C-alpha cells in the first residue's frame, strides 16, 4: 500500500478506498457446515442463492462525478450513523432534506450502495412526487413489492390493497426502502406507514424538501444536506467543464471563481453551467455568466419552481417579499414588518418556507437566509408581473427601477412594497483592498408627487440616498414607513397615518421635534424609531401611542429628556435609549407591565434609576452599562423576574443589596466605577444586606464583579448567596486568597481572577472547574499555586 500511495499521491482517495475494501474483505466470515444440521446440498444451495442475490444487486447510479459522496465523506457517514446499522432489533427511518438540486438523491444512492448487502430485499423508489401524480400510488406500491420480493406477477389495484399487502408480505423481511423526493404525507402513509410494516433490522430512507412531512410522520433522525464547500465546488465544476478533468489554462481562473461564487455550493448549478460551457473560450464563459446573473438557467429555475408551486397563495406572497426585499433581516424585524403589511401574524408562513427548504433562519444571529439562486428565482417570478413597466409590479427593489418610477411619476395602484437601497460604493484603497462605504449621496431628482398614484402602497423602506425635494404625498394605505434621512421637517399635510404600524425615521435631521403633534395621528403605531437623530433633544408626550410595543432612540447625541408619559405605555415591550450621552431626565416613575427589555447603556449623564411603581413581571433584561447611576432604589425589587442585569462601568461604590431581591437573576455583570479611593471591604456591605434580607439566588449562573475593590470577605458571602454559579469573573479586585470555601462551588466550571495584583495564595479549587485564568496576578507565587497544581495533576491522573 505504501507503494500505491506513492504512485497515486495525486489521488490518495483511491488508495483509501482500496484499504477500506481490503479491510471489509478481511472481516468477512465464511459458512461452516456442521454434520447433523441438515443436508449438505441444501446448505450449498442456500449459499448459492444468497451470493446470487447479492451479485444481482447492481449499485445505483450516484452521479457522473460523485464529488463529496464517497464512503469516507462526512455526508455519507453522517447518514449511515443515523441509520444505526449495528442495531438489528428495530426498524429505523431516516429523513434526508434540503433545497432542490442540493444532492439529496445522490446522497441516498451513495448510502444505498454501501449498505445494501445487509438486507434481504431492497427497493429504490425514484421521483415519488412526479410518479405518484402521473401513475398513482398503487403503481408505486406495485413496484415496491415487486422489487423487494423479486416477483413480477404482483398486481395492486388500489392503495388500500397495497398497504395491506406491504404489511402482510414484508413484516418478516429485513428490507432497505428508499423513497425519493416525497412531497405529500399520503405517499408515506401508502408505502411506509409505520415501522412495524417491515421486519426487524429494516431501514427506510426518505428524501424530501419538506421537513414538516418528516415531523408529521414521526421521523426523528434527519440530515440536512449542505452545499459543497469551495474546494468541492471547484472539483465538480472542473470535472464537468474540462474533458480531461483539469483546467487547461490559467486564464480560466477568474471565470471559475465567479462561477463557484454564483453557484453557492449547489451541485445542480455547477453541473449545468459546467456542461454548458465545456470546451468554451474564456470570453464565452464571461458572456454566459452575465446571462445567468440576469436570468436563471431554465433547468435550475424548473427545479426551484417545484417548491414554489407547492406553496399556498399567501406563502407564495411572503416568499416573494423575502426574496425581493427582506433577505438578511433579523427574524423579529421581518415578522413585525410582515404582520404590519398583511394585517395578521405571518410566523406560520415563515415556518412553512423553512420547512419547504426555501429559506433558513441562522441559529447564531437569527438572520433570515436564502440560497442566492432561490432568491434569483423569486425575483424572476416577481418581474414577470410586468417585465417592461416596473410601475405595474407589486414589489420594487432594484434601485434603477425605483428611481425611474419616482423621477418619471410612473407609480400605479399595483405597487405594494418599495425597498430602496443604493449599492455600496467601492473606493479603491491600497493595491490589495477596496474600501466600501454606504452610498448616501446618490440624489433622486423628482418633483415629490410620485407617491400620489400608489393607492395600495403598504410598505415603504428607503435605506439611503438623497432626494432633491420632500415628498408632497404619502399614501394613507402605508403600514410600514422607514426612511433614513427623511428630507423634510413635516410629513405631508394630507397624510393620514391611521394604518401606520411601523415608523422608523432614522438619522433624521428635521422631524423629531414634531413628534408631539405627530403622535396624535399614529393610533395604530407599534414600532417607533428615531435612532441616530441628532436633532432630537426631547421625547415629548406620547401618551396617545397606547399600542406602542417598541420605542428606540439609540445614539441620539443631543437627547436630554424623556417625557414621563413613556413610563406608562401599557403595551411597550422594548425601550432602547443606548448611547444617548446627554440624557439626564428619564421618567422618575415607570409602570410598564409589558416591558421585556430596557436598554440604557452608555447614558453617562443619567444619574437616577426610576422608581418601579408596581411589579413588572415581564422585564427579563436590563442593561445599565456605562451610566451615571449611583444606586438602585428599593422599588427595584419589583423587577422580580429579571434574568439579565449589567451594571458595568457605572458610578456605584458598593454592590446594590437590592439585587438579592432578584430570585430569577441568571446573569449579572457588575463593575463599581464609584469606588476609587475607597477602602477595600466597603463593597461587600451590599452582600451583607443580601444575606440578611433574602434567600440564596439559586438561579444565578454567570456572575461578573470586576474592578470593584473586593476583599477576602467576599468569598464566604458569595458561596452562601450564589451556590449554583457556573461562571465567576472577578478580575481586578483586592482579595489576597482564594480560600478553601470556594470548593463549595460544586457547579463552577469557569473562574477568572485576572489582574488581581494582591492575590498571593490559592487554597481551594472548585471540584468541577474546567477553566481557570489568573493572568497578571503579580503577587501569586509558585508555592501559592501548589493546590491548583495538585488539582490539575489529579485531573490528568484520573
């Protein structure tokens, strides 16, 4: 094998396959005949029949170039692990799902070829969606039984008969059944209704674009097929585009990179484009790519269209909204906009699109994502409403079309959504980089009357650009209005925003000081944002906004006061005034029963936190980082269900004892900025108060108290009060010892004491600690760390 590896070093995957095959052969056991166990000729006949059956099983065609689908690939091994091939006492069903063209069928075929010899019978039912519509389910049931039983005379005349026959004839047989491209639960009911239809050890693999089908059928083990990575994409594209399997000239490098970017890991797109351009010159590649970027290839479009056609009318509309305008939005903001636009909650519709593999919600940042080619398909469908006249389309998103409609007054009552965002400017920096800047200075030269004929415009979002004149009309049908740098100090006189649910006038230069008169008309408003508006100096009386759920004035650098009416809005859930550095006057009393999140970090001029008039059970997160607040009032205990509290970089000089009244507190960050020059030990006074007046905080898991002059008295108090903490950050404090009592932190996994310059000795270590950091602890000696070193040694020895 070493010689083969040297000979085939450019294709080591081939050698790995040989090794795996030899390993499998070495593990094969023979047949042993014992005298007295029957006739020898029957024994031999059974061997011949079994070998013949396996020989007759031809491997399924996987793909012309099965990139990323060999037995060592993580996709294949992941599915095989879900099948639990070592378990023979149960029937397992596994779902393979993903967007059209991603390679679900090819993956199922690759898995089939690796495991097929473990079963008494096998059937691969291809194109279930298409064939069930064309021939009916009974036809597919007939194929299923014929292939598994090896008999051609089976005749199924009805679905009911077919289900009975499958249950009766396969319940004792160990089978491998693959149902490819399922799109209706009736198909699963007809061919694999329950696991007990098949013998023990059987496996059923289902490929589909619809994850809801799998959930509804009780298929718990599923695998989502991801796109090819860059290396795999390059390999597949080159194999299809160049007959000899390698790039014939370096001049193709740019077009190959462009193609890989365009395909975004979709094998179907790489195959289609590669085969179209096989043998073509670089100039032809560039021309074809220009065409593909304008219009999706018909074959790719047809694959995606199947998923779109399977949607209901409302789901289709929501899909087009997202594809054309809202890809990349946070899920909450998207649901808010769609609810305002349609007048009802669209969460179900979004869920359907996710289940149909038409979009995803990123689990890390909660952003809505969609494959670039699916987005292109959606935009092409929307363009077909009126290919030549943008003013007669329901959605406008391409900036050139929007500018034309506005400047030439081509608006009609067909338009329902306008989303205008001019592309970023790329300004050349050094030789290897480009600087991207927001395009704020593109001017739309119009007369301001273009919105007059847009009687059904519901959503108007303008992200950037300048307008030569202010709008003279805005349709009363508007439900969402977001306009960065709105070009006037007034909304049009004849505008009646009674239906307006979302108003965002960000980076506004004029309008904010007119809010008091404006609020009287905004009777349906739920979201109000004036972020980055330097003209905003005061939030006036907003008591008319009784339905308001979200109010934001982030980075309003000249905001000084917030009217007391803000503290009594019954529906308000989110109040965000972050980085309003001049804010000094905040409602002295608040009673916000619906409030879930209050953000005041960076309000360095704000010295008092308001009194809490009554219990606010819904408030879960309070951010007071970087404020001038010196203490928390006793009524703070009315925030009894608070989960997150940040008090970093504030002007407090001791730990507020009132946090002991927070039994649900999960995360707390404290940094006492007002303790400079104070004697170490005063800071624990608050903790003494906690222990005197309250019970231990059992829910606290993450506690950070940094640069707060904590002394050695802290640890006995902390052990008593925070017994279940798992992360403890105590950097920059004055304690000298980590005492033995910290071993009582039974759940502590992370302990950070960086920059504790007086720390000399470690006497105890929590029993389940996984991460410890004591960077820049200058007084800590080697002798002082002996307990820590012994603990580490014990962990390694165990």
